[in-house]
């Protein structure tokens, strides 16, 4: 039985046919049963919370998010977010965000523009899993302060005075991929050898040998961001997300937050994932060859990887977005809503950079004076 329907009586039309009541007041309105106020998801209690009377309501856990079969994605894809939703497009920056149909927003959560319009419904997959927010905005702000204070080249004034602008709690779309991999490879490995020539001078040379082999590896939850609206480098800085803790999606988890719809589809994201997986496999095979042959160097000549049992999850993951201003310049940053890890750009003090360079040069000079003659 769908969540929130157990206490509803069926409704009928004038001909006696039962009306499909896919939406419920519990799911869409999220009204407090005590005072009628609007309830939002609260990261500190991991449930719904009413800010008016402080009533708390648990969210029933339906278990962990399950992998979906990659080959059947188009045939079995579920487009139902659990509530009626609407997509809002910003005319200024082009961002597309997903809201509950009853939520209203007159501004874009990305650029602040009020030039927003509702888009036509599209047949896109709904998330089958979510990592709910575990970090509230107060904790995110405190983590930002600590992060900036540890930036070696950031000006002292910025560390003391920087204040984050309004935080936006946003669920960003990600794909995760599982697959069994079987790789056939050829490689050269080198073993260093030291010898002394006729003049008594010592030299090191490398003897190279050829090898080949197979490598089996199960790939679990290879993560690919499914949007190009944000700076990928900044989002990489706040990884990892613990996707093994993702739970089955429920609309209650996004109450009071914004969720971005994916713009990078499943097939394109698999191309990205397979490139990431290939690099990971290459590094692991290199270590394998070095270990097996007691080698000092390795050079992979060829790799052919077969994939089987491909599966995916479409997850929405929690991110706090914000920025701060210093010397009339805006610096964007983000905070992992699950772990609290911070990523972004910070101002750089030229004086601090120059001092660091001078210290580095002085250390090199001292080392040369002490050991250069020998």
C-alpha cells in the first residue's frame, strides 16, 4: 500500500467508478497534524519538523535504494516522483529545478533571478534513491568557517570577516553504476639494475620485460554527476558521498528543499563512468604488475575491458550551496549535506604567496650550502 493511503477512503465519480487518488494530503501538503503549519524535512532529526509548534514526525524507512537493470532502463523507467511535480525554468540562467506541484518559488535558487516560468512536463526518470540531508545549514556554515581558516594563502581579513550568503539546500542528480569487469592487458615492466663501469662510476639502468594477463574486478557505485549546471571540480572536492547508505526515495525527504532534474542522461553518463572505470582499472593493473614481478616501473601497452551485469541507481544527493564576498568579488562554495565536507574557491593573498616562495627558495639555498659540495 503506498505511503499515506492507509487511512483514506476511496472516492468515486458520478458513475460509481473509483477515482485514482495518487496524491494525498500527507504527501503533498505536509501539514502538521497538531497546528496545520507546513512541515519540512529536518536533517537533525531525519524526519519532518514543524517550526511553528515544534512537532516532529518520523519518516517510515522503506529500506536501501536498489540497483536497476541498465539494459531495461528505458522499458521500465519510473517517472513518478511520488507527488505531482512541476519543473521550473529560469529565463536568466537556464537552470531547471523540480518542485512539489503545491510549492511556489518566485526566484531561481542558482542566480536569484525572478524570471522563472513553469515548463511542460517531460517523460524523465524519477529518482529511485536518495541520501537525505544529515548536515543542517548551521553546521554547514560552521564547517565553511573552519575550511576557510585552514586556507594557507587566504588573506587574514577574509578569514575573519567572510560570511556565507544564504544557503540553498539542493538535491543534485547523480547516477551510480555497478558492473562486473573482465580486462585483458599487455604491459612492459622494468627492473632497475645498478652497475659500476671501468672508471669506478656507478650507474643505474632498467631492464624491460613483456607480460600479459587478465584482471577481474567488480565495480560498485561508480559515481557520475548528472548535471552540467555546476562546477564539476568544486563538486568533486566534496566527495565522497556514502551512496551505500542511500534509501528508497520518498517525497517527504525533499520537503522544504529543491531538487534538480538530471540533464545528463543514462547513456551519456555511462560513457563518463566507463572512462572513470578504465582509469581506475589501469592504476590497479599497474600495481598488480609491479607487485607480481617485483618491478620498479610499468607501462601498460593495451587494455580491453568487457562489462557484464550492468546496473544503475538514479540518486539525488544533498548539497548546500552558498557564496561569500571579499573585495567586491564573489566566491562560490558548497558543502556536502551528508558529511559536511567543504569545497570551492577562496581568495588568495599575493603577499602570502610571495612569502611562501621566498621561504622555499631560502630552504633550497640552505640545502645546497650544506650538501651541495658533497
